């Protein structure tokens, strides 16, 4: 299984845990330009995209919020809901029409507390998503598309 | 093939980005042999030297196009070349993409930065014969929107899916932001029955090929274009050696089954 496929809910959670999670999710739709959350807000929900594209952004005073990453079908939107202080670290806005599963973060955290196996599986899944995004961010820092460094360029 | 530069005249010059130019060339007299997509020429800038550049267009008239990024003295000289100036060309050299082997199957083309230029003739050839190939997907990654080459042309390609992503968007960018490998999940293809063609920075090639293999694409159906210090281009000087390969002769296009173990060796 590919690294990015492993992050998809279908592969990331064992069947029974996935079914439990999906039972408390609800389907939602957003128009392009809809704001799902803002940096600094209370992280009380999260989403799994079924269709569409969404941009994660960062507030920079005095200018439009720069986009740091876009997410698409199958991606998890939001991880701050799982870790204290449960505050969004970025903002999120839809780019295209979005169809997603929405989850109540408090309810999922309670399920994690009540069922440690379920909790471990969810933490493992979200941790892998975070690791993937950290790796992607570090790779982009390398500026691979820029001119090769070092001498001898012809 | 000749080992002496053959004069070609610059008949058109199109700036692609701030540091990248596409030169359209026509032979002054006799043309060199036919170039296949993926092959390269040694392009001579008189008074400065020569560099290897893959063909970004192949014309039936014998004309060529090369997309050159100014990163050193020779490439900067070529980028400054004006219409009617003459450059020297040696070639064709190396291996091509061999798109024809993908007939009847889905195709995914993954380009990083200026890596789109060597893939362009392959894409055009696949799109010109829609009945011959399955679904054609093109995924492009670049540093910024300003670093994307051929934006208008790419927008006109009738593919099953075209994805474009950048590392650093500007305020006007409405497209994707992130790694090009993250677009693979949106491509319309059956990986186990598809071919992949990849060109770009080596870490991007590695990540893309590994992702394709993990999704079920056989390694011998992934072709990557590798870059080393090509000097003679005839397999004699050894500057472009990668393990047992001389990339000017055995490359630049190599199948992933062969390339993967070589790119895993730190000393190479």
C-alpha cells in the first residue's frame, strides 16, 4: 500500500473501528469559498473529504491568508481536535464544492477514552497523517525545483 | 548522428519563466537524424560551450525545440540567444520514452519543474492518438505559479486528468498547493495496467516512482529521466556514469526496475 493510500480512512482504521467512527459522522456539503474553521478557534469538529478540494491557510496580518496546503478526496481535515488545547493551528476554506463526512470531536474523544483499542487506532491514524504532512512540508522546504546548488552548473 | 555540431538557426524564442526560455530551431542546411521524445541533444553556444538538453518538440521538418533554464554560463548564453542566431547541435543521443510500449493502457505523466519540457512531446503524441492509449493523466509540480512552463498549452490539453500543484502559491493562485505525489490519488488510471513517465528533480522522481509501485504499477512500466554530467554524449568519457550505466548512452530515460537500486546507493 502506498504511503498516501495508507492515510485514507478505508485503510487507516480496522473495519470495526472505521464502522464505529462512520456511524457518528454526518454527510455535509459546502459551497466554494466556505470557511470551515479559523486559526485560533475551538477545534470541536473534523472532516473527511469525499469530494472536492479545500485549502489550509495561515493568518498573516495585513495580507490575504497564504495557502500552505490543499487537501482532496479521502483526506482528513483537522487534527487539532485530538490534541490539547484543542485549538485550530490553521484555517480551512473550500476551493471547490466539497462533500464530506463531519464528526463531532468531543464525541470521538470520549469514544477514544472509553475504548482504548479504538483510541489507539484513531491516534495512530491521525499521527500518520501528521507525519506525512510534516514530511511533505520538509520536502517542500528543500526547494527541489529551484536551481541546483553547488558549482559547475553548465 | 554526428560528433560535430551542426548549425541550427533560432527561428523563435519564447520566454517561459523569468529564467527559462524555449528556443525553436531549424537546420541551416541538413538536419540531424530524427529525435525521439526523451532523447537529448548537445546544444552548443558558440564561444561558451555546450550542454545536454532534451528535446521539448520534434517537428517533421527537422526542426527542434529546446527548453533551457539559465543556471550557468552556457545555459545563460542560450537563453539570451535571439532570433536568427545560430547554435550548434549534436545528436540525437540517448534513449527515448518509448511511449508506443504503453499502447492500449492508461498513462500517467508526472513532471516536476522544467521536467515538463522533455515530457511535452510524449504528451502531445499520446493526446494525438486518443484511440491508441487509455486514459492520459498529467501531473505537474512547480516551485511557484511563476515557475510553471507552458501554462496556456497545458490548460488546453484534453487529458483524463490534469493536476497542477505548487510549493509556494502567490495571492492569485487558485490551484493546488503541495507535493505532486499527493495528486496521484486523483488520477484516473488502473495502476497495475498503466505506464508511468516521470521527469523532475531526483528526490521527486524517487518519491513518485515509489508511490506508483506501491499503488500497483510494475516497476518496469515506470520510465524516469535521469540527469548526470554529460560531456561527450557518446559513452566514452564516463562523466555521466551511474553504476553500470552511462546515462548519455543507456539513458537518460531508464526504467525504474533498473534505476531504483542505483538511486539507493549513496555513493552513486
